[in-house]
C-alpha cells in the first residue's frame, strides 16, 4: 500500500518514479538505446580499470587517479541506470521510501567524489607540466593515497545533512516524483512542510563541494596554459597539452551539464529540461568519459590493446601481419622511386 492513513495524517511508504511515461510508443526504443549506453559505460570503465591495474607502465599518479575515476563512474551510473531502465518498461516505477533515500544518498556522494577526483587529477597535471622536477617528490604514493581516500570519505560524509533535512520533511500531498531518479528538486516539491532550511543547507554544501574543486581545477589549468604558451617549440606545446586535453574535456562536460541543472532555482526549472540535462550528466557523460580517455591517450590505448591481445591472440596476430604487409609495400615503393 502506497499511503497509510493514521490519525488524520498520511505516511508515504513508497514513491512513484514517473520517468518518461509521456513518451508513448517510444519506451522500447529508448530502453534499448539506454541499455546499450549503460553496457558501454560499464565495459569501458571496467576495461580502463583492469588496464591500469595490470599494466605496470601505468602505475603512476595520473593513472592511479584515472583508475579511481573509472571505479567511481561504474557506481555513479549504476546508482541511477537500472531503475531508470525499468521506468521505460513500466512507465510508473515504484521505489520504496528507504530505497529512494539510498539512491539519493549514493548518487549525491558519487557526484561529490567526482568533483574532488577531477580537482585532484587537474592538480596532478599542473605539477607534471608546471613543476616537473619536483613532481615525483610531491606526488608520491602516500600523497596519492591520502588524496584519494580523502576524496572518498569527504564525498560520503557531505550529503548526510541534506539527506536528513530533506527526508524528515512531511510528504502528504503526493508520492509521484516527476523524474527518473530521486533527485532533490522533485522530492522537495512533494513536501507539504517548509523546505527552506533543507534548501539553504543543500545550496551551501553544494556550493562548497563544487565551487572549491572547480576553482582549484580552473586555477590549475590557468597555470598549465600559461606554462604551455611559454614553451618555444610547437611540438613541445602539443606534447604538453596532449597530457591534459582528455581531462580538460571531461571536466568541461561534467561541470557544464551539472551546472545546467543545478545553477537555476528549482522553482524555475522545467521538469522536461531537468530530465534531459540530468540524462547528460548521469548517463551520457559516464559513457563518453572512458571513450575520451582511451581515444586521446596513447598509453591507455596501448594498454587496452595489450589487454585485448591476451584474450584475442588471433586478432592481434592478424593486425600485426597487416602492419608488416603495409611496411613491406611502403618499403618497395620507396625503393622503386628514383
């Protein structure tokens, strides 16, 4: 039973996620598309995680943070995607009150940890490019572990105040959440109490955990850009920029999509636009991130190639033969030329 009446009050025992129920006739198609996206996200991040773990050449601070980031992305999207996929099939997916709390908490924690990890990764690139002589001394294994553990612990502690203040509000008007997951704005709209304290607390905490890492990231890249511009050779500039370009693209995607949802006041947000932008940072961005890191990073591509060669030896032998054939043909053409 969804709502139980006791002493002229109502207690909500579960919520209904409306998802994209108004897209009649497209549910199966959308379910198939987002299922594929989810599988690509999982497989891409798992491959990067395995490649970083087994390849000794990638046991460096940059790839240590990348491994943490890929591990995070797996749980970040998993906290949302399975329930979202069910909303495409059922149109009105129920989620228990405790289940909604758990989803709200874990997704919020993962988002905070991602902000911290992106800042740590930008700081790592800043040291590598702007202070290379002291890089290995500063970014040792102990410091890397402290930074990573600090990011995870801070991320899990930050949403607790918001969680308590939000779910202690009385919910007596409706139990239908006009979203595909338990997000703050649609949950607060269901409350018949005063959410002012919860909203102010959330805004303050969100500002701290997003703006501080964002400003650190911005400062790191300002210094990186300044250093790159001072490099005399074009090849040197390109090599220096290539070490941080993947991370810069990921940072832009993450903060761009996140800001599009949470920068505007909740009262002025369109539910449809809120869902669309939420899809970007909860589903699309986690899929794109491993693709960006693998396609724009030679070391990651080589590690993934070696990893796949262990599983599909015949494929690598075929590729090697093709490369050898191409080299022989090229050498013949060079020999024939006068």
